[in-house]
C-alpha cells in the first residue's frame, strides 16, 4: 500500500467518523471539534488523484501521452 493510499483510507475513515458522530464530541465538561467535513472532502479529492497517478505510473502510463505521427 502506498503512502497516498494509506492517507486516503485515513481521510475516508475520518469522514465516516464525522458523518456518524457529528462535528464535535462532548464529554462531561469538555468539547472536542473534529476536522471540518469540507476540508476532509478536499483532502479526499487530492489523495484520490494522487493514487490514480501512482497507479497509472505503475502500469507504465505516465501523465504525458503525447504521440508523434509523421506526416
């Protein structure tokens, strides 16, 4: 598992916790604010793109797909 894939899994787990428990947790007299859902969604998008790039590179398909055709 690549680092990007691991981070993507962690971000998705954090999103799941926020959706399940809400943005903040309250225990007795303390309150803990979790990461904002919008920020987590942005991170998720970035890591999805990074994982896709890594997989493409492993399969021999880099970002540049330029082919030159002789005239």
